[in-house]
């Protein structure tokens, strides 16, 4: 008789050792829960930015477009940083699906780790997606942008597949930051 197969939850269980030498059990979030949390965060953030934009556009009649772009970038980073550095270590989307960020070594989650995770998210997701949408929205029949579009799609696919090729389901930002979700 072979070994009993572990359940998916048991396969995601880890232990982290605190500075005091106490082993604490940790269950890593599933890939689906992490994807769901990101989608919820994008919907929450997108809705907030859209309401903000439409309110300011109604007031300013389009005279302050560059200032609006800068404010939306700051809101983007502020949303993730403020919530992930908070006592719960989770954005609204993560809280809704019941997951949070933790330092892999058992130490306190540092601002550097949260900043690293979020800067890598730009490289993993937002730059290739923005590039694709920009190419789709601005291409004309005279210019051939298909090679760049394929490169951006491959870039996105590579990083989207990253959690499926490591035991802990970590994305590149988690590996660089030393975090678990």
C-alpha cells in the first residue's frame, strides 16, 4: 500500500518559526483565492477611480487631465500599500476571500516587502496589459504592431503562469519580497 494522498488544503500547509522559536501553522492561499482577490481589488479600485474621474471631470471640464492621471497612479499604489501594511495585511479583495499577506520567515511584514510585491505587480500584470490595450486602441491599418502585441501577451502569460510552477503558488512579487499569501 502506498502513502495516503494529502488533501489540497494539507498540501498548502506550512509552518513558520517566530523570532521566539515558536512554530506557527500557516495555510497558503489557493491560486483561485488569490486570483479572485486581485479581481475584486481591481473592481473596487476601478470603480473608485472611475467615480473620482467622473466627479473631477464634471467639476473641471477636462482642464486638469495630467493632474488626474498622477492622482490615479497615487491612488493605485496607495490602495495596495496602505491596506497591505495595515494590521490585517490584506486589501479589501483579500479580506473578502479570507486571505492575507505574511512574511515567509515569521517576522513582521515590512514596508519594503509590501513595496517590492506591488512594484513587481506592475511588471507582472499592468505593463503588459496596458501595452496590449494601448496597441489595440491605437493601431491603424498602416502600422503593424502584431509583434509587439504578441510579445506583451507572452510577457503577461509568463508571469500569470508563474504560480503554477512552484510548490507554494508564489508569484514573482512574493519570491522577491519573501512573502506568502
